[in-house]
């Protein structure tokens, strides 16, 4: 489901697939809610992005 939501955002970034993963990781570092932080840490792998 996450890929369906983020697909339009990730699509234009196909040439630099590390950029979205880095942005998501940065957001995870700044997240204070433990559950949301865990979700953010797992998201690049869930989306199949290189880390």
C-alpha cells in the first residue's frame, strides 16, 4: 500500500533512487514517536529502495 501512495513521488526520482531513502532516513532520525520512527526506518526496505 505504501508504494501505491508514494509511487507518484518516487517515480520521478527513479534515476536517483538513493535520494528518497536518504530523505526517509533523515525523517526517521527526527521522529520522536517510537512507532512512527520504526515505520520510517523500515520504509526504504519496504519500498525496495537502495540504502
